[in-house]
C-alpha cells in the first residue's frame, strides 16, 4: 500500500467482503483499537474485530449496503491520520479515527479509535 488512502481503501473493501486475511494485512504488529460500540468501551488489539468480521456474514454476502467514506486525511512525512465514516456495518454507523505510519515502505494502521453514531 503506497499511500494512507490506499491502505484505508483496502480496509473498507476487506470489511465489505469479510476478508480477514486482507484486513489483517493493513494493521501493523502491535496495533491498537479503542472505542465505543453500543455504549461499551473496548481497548486492545484488533483481534476481536477480526473475529467479528470472520464470524458474521459480510455485507457483500447479505446484500446490506456498506459504505466507508474518508472525510479527512493529513499526512506529515511518514505518519498520517485519516477520519473515515462507515455506514451499515452490522447495522451500525461508525466514526473512525485512524493513525498510520509508513513502515518498510508500506502504510499500515497503528491505531483505530472509533464510536458508533
């Protein structure tokens, strides 16, 4: 992934299709996910999210509309932040704040902070 936007586009497509291997490929080792879903706070590795994607029918299979839209991007050297809003994943709308870094010439997600709207 040559740009932060490309990395988030892979994240969006992998989530839409339920492709956990592709989804895991955009996260850096030791990445962190923190945020709120249905009023509950979670903080830890993205493993729980990967399990959720693996264990639930993907939007592509169910035919439910899923949209991921990037609304802000800032790149400073080898680090970046992207705001992305998801609509329709598991019946929820989610606002995400991603932090990325260019590691070995590949843009990877270091952290994702999120809340359902």
